[in-house]
């Protein structure tokens, strides 16, 4: 989902207005190319028409206000699908061809000779991933591997401090956001200056970070209201909970949310909400372990409607935690 900056619908309109042949980097295209493309990664777009694409290309496709980078399975008829398959909306308006992916400083180019390999990979992965048993095995192996590497990762990272983000943490926050957050630097800078980074008596909302001894950021989340982004959702919501792979399974996500809950309670909030992608099992476990429970159906419906209108691409699970005074 977009957070800060322009909405997905506005971004889609901007890209569609570009002339053919234009190239640019775009961040935050969702999870249609996962695991090649993760939240916070970027794609390099070549603006073009359907005649420039063939089976096995990666297309940036617009479905109403939503954008998705998907593998082209057929051009006649026009069919695209996520890398892991699933229930993608058929059709869609082509925006252009994805010619490279970027994660941090790593750039993976997608030249045309890769078309057959990518097409066959998508067919194989989608055939496996749509089976619940295969997804369960993957999650088990991922958790097992993460557990094995935890002592080594803890040694290299060193002690991690969980605390509220201050104004002098801006450089570390922007560096972390560039690699891992689908949030504009302008939005973060403004929020830190005008709300989160104010003295305690004037602070509104808050951001929490996981910092190493050198002041580098390895995890981040914030709590604030949605009204600033034009959504009619009341109260405080925990957002953008992201933890670097180096410190996962070390309790960082739980500690970040606890820090935000303490600050929300200090500011007088009676409850805190969270909206989470329905397939984000790790975050769902984290929030459930902290006492968050399913919100009323009416709020869940309203939240999903608000994000659908803003270009959200997945169904959200809405949770709520009552704060004791």
C-alpha cells in the first residue's frame, strides 16, 4: 500500500502520461514478483505499447488504481500473472516493460534473452506455490534456516537498541527507507520534523527504530493517524513494521510495537489499530502475541474500502489493541 507521497492511483496516472521510450525507476510495486521483488525494491520501467512485449517479459500493468509487475504469459489474448501465480485480476492496461529490478545497490537486469527462462520459472513456481502444503513447507524451511543463522547474525550486528526515533536520526531513517520502505523520504522528513520528533509534551504519533552501536537502523515502525493521508480512519494505527533480515527472529518486531504502544498510551490513546496484509503471517503472529485482536467487521470492511480506493492491492486484516491506563 502507498504510505506518504503520491497514491498508487496518482502514480499510475503519472506513468500512463509519459511518452513511449521514456525510462525511469519506480519503487513500491507490491509483491507480484516476490521473491524477486520485495516491498521497498524498485523496478526500471520502459514506457511502451504491447507490441514491444512477448511471452516471458515482465510488464507493469494497471488494474484501475492499482499497479502490478507481472510476467507476460500470452499477448494474444493478453494474459499476465504473478511470479508465484495466484488469483490475479485478468486483463489490465499495460504501462510498460520492466527492464531491471533493484534491491539496495544490487541491480538485476531483465534482457530479452531471459524471456524463456522467466516464463518457464513462472510456470513451475505457480504450479507449486498454489498448493497450501508447498507454502507450509517453504515457511518451515525459512524459519529453520533463520534459526540456524541467528547466533552468527547476532554476533555481526551486535547489541540493538529499541527506542523512539529522534530528529537527529533522520539520515539513518532515510538510508533505511531507501532500501526497505515504500514511503517517500519527503513524507518521513516532514513527519519527523512536525510530529514524531517533537519534545515529549508536543509530540504527536511516534516512530520507533532498532539501532546498532553505530546508529544504523535495522528495524522501523510508526504509529499515527491516517487523516494526514486523506483516509477517513480514526485513531492511532501501527504502520510500516519492517525489520532487516539480519535481525529477524530476535524479538525486534515485538519490541518495536511495544515501544509504540507505550508512547501511544502516554499520549492518551485508548486503543491502537493495525492493518496487515492477510498473507503476512509473521506480522500477524507478532501483533497477536502482543494482545491485538480482530477488529469489528464494520471497521475491517471500511478499512479495505478506503485502501481499495487509494490503490491498495491486497485484502487487509484489521486488528485492535485496547490500552490500559
